[in-house]
């Protein structure tokens, strides 16, 4: 198989709107959780979220084009612009001010994960439909709301003509998108792929829906920075987040030929299904542990080759002990030697966007030799007895890191990143 490397990274997140801002926040254990400002939460039990702050899409996207995009598309386009710039794959602006990819456009693909699409567009158009009739609906309702528009818009922005796919596997979508992108490069169908995840669902409809599922934290709305507490005995649900994490990946041969800076090797991927429940993970961890083992086999690695695991770690009653059980099943005795952390304790659960952010977190951990913390872990819960790097970042050499994402519907995705020599 062709070796695949990461040459570009970009991020829009509740704890930083650039890769280096994200890195600094992870090292500092900074929380991005706060009161919801995007809508009036009167009547809601849930009043907190991990919102992206000080986001101006005009920094990365032409303002005229940004107005035609849902928020999840704006996030993806901004993060993709950062990643392409980092990879040095954009031309100088042409006479119209547009930049194009400098790689072969037909050999340049896009795979983006998204769980829900433009829910704010759906909500606004439904309101206009019911209050004033169909002729008052937003003219661009359909092209703004559908999940594939992140990939479509980025393709049009930068002139890529290879495949432009959208992966929809709920909370695993960002991770699965990167895995599919890996396969596109390995197979030789593409030389370069822009890939990651994006989500923007901090709106009344989705917060209300997840609230009715009893999935969101309600106990600490008065102290939001302490609400997301993965693996802690006093956890009571996840905190919704938003944002996008995007990578540029390419074949090693292509990257070396153009003299690209290589951040890491994307060494392995696997996906499985639990075949168990629409919202809950299989408590025995069978499907998820299989994904870990398959990803290790895909990378040609052994369990002890992994030093850091970025956990799905949602801070829900069911997920955290289940994921712990899975890690013991997959890694055996090495599970007790692993450094494990859930960065959702800082940025919240960004659904599909989380897979991209957490992939970047693994690369930064390898680059800088640090284990991001799980903040708010005061007292590990029952069944949570591994090393979750509580409270403060720790430092040490990391040669390989794994990121796991588990989605509603029983989707399990695992990625492995390895230090590039």
C-alpha cells in the first residue's frame, strides 16, 4: 500500500480558531464551555455549550459566498483553507481574486464527515413556511441545509475535480471521513485529499432534541467549565460543541516530490458496527474493540506501539465505562500503560467535527510530546480505572497515537497516526 502522510491542518473550535491556538488550549487544560449565546435558552434545562467564539468567516471565505453557506459549511471551508495554506497547496490569487489548488485537480479529492447538516436553515425555513407560507421560505433552503454542501462548496472554492464525498455516520463521521480519504490515496484514486469533519448544531431544535434524550449535562449549567467530565463519577451527560477539524493528506511520494512539510503519517484505520442499539454502545465493547484491533493490523502495529489514545469520552453514564472495557479488551495489559484522555472535557462533543479536531490533537501530541488532559476528572467513576491524564497535561515522547469515535447507530471508527521520521 502507498504510505500516506498529513501535510496540512486547520481547525475552528471552541478552544481556538487555529491549530496553534488549539494546541495552546490543550496544553493549558482550557475549557471552551460557557453559556449559550446563539439563542435564548429560557425554558431549556440545558443552557451551556462549547460555542465557537469570535468567528468571522470573511477571514477565510469571500463574504458574498459565505452568506450562501450554512454555519457548518463556513466552519469546514475556513478549516480547509487553513489546511491547504499549511500544506502550501494554494496558488496566488488570480484576476478574480480566487485561489486554486496547485495539485492536479482531478487527482485531488474531498471527504468530509457531517452528522446533521444545516439545522439552523431547516429551522428558519420551517418557521417561515408555517407562519407566512412557502413563498417566504429561504430561496437557498435546500442547497444550504444538505450535508454534502461542505464538500461541494470547498470543491468549487478551490477547483478540485476529484471525488467530493460526504460521510454521515453520526459522531463517528469525521473519523470515518479521514479513513475513507486514506483509502482513496492508498488505492491510487487520488494523490491528495482534503478531509475531516464539521458540525454546527447549537440551536434550539437540536439542543431540545438531545435534551429529550437525556444525553446532555444539566447539573452544572451554573459552572459550565466543569460540566463536561469524562470518566468522572459525577458526570451527567455530554456538552454540545461545534466546529471543524480538517487535514490535507497525500501519498508520501507526492508529498516528497513537491518538498512538502510532513506533520505525521496516517498509518491505519478501521470501522465496525455494534449491531446493538440506536443510541447506546454495546456494553461488552466487542464491536469497538474489533475496530481497534483492525486498525492496528491495518497499520502493521502491535498494541504496545501506541502510547496515547484520544478517547471518544463523552461524559455520559454509559459511554465512559464501556469505552474503558473496550480498551482493556483490545489492548490487554497494555491498556493500563496507555495514556488516555478525552479532550471533549475542554471543547465539548462536536459531533462530526470532533473526529477532525481529535485527529489534529493526536498529531500535535506526537509533534510536541504531550498528553492532553482530561479536565474535571476529580473522582473516577465505577469501571473507569485506567490512566486518563486527569486535570493537567503530561509530557513524554509519543511515536504513535490512536483516535476513537463512536456514533449513534453503533458506528465505531479508529485512526492511527505515527511519527514521520
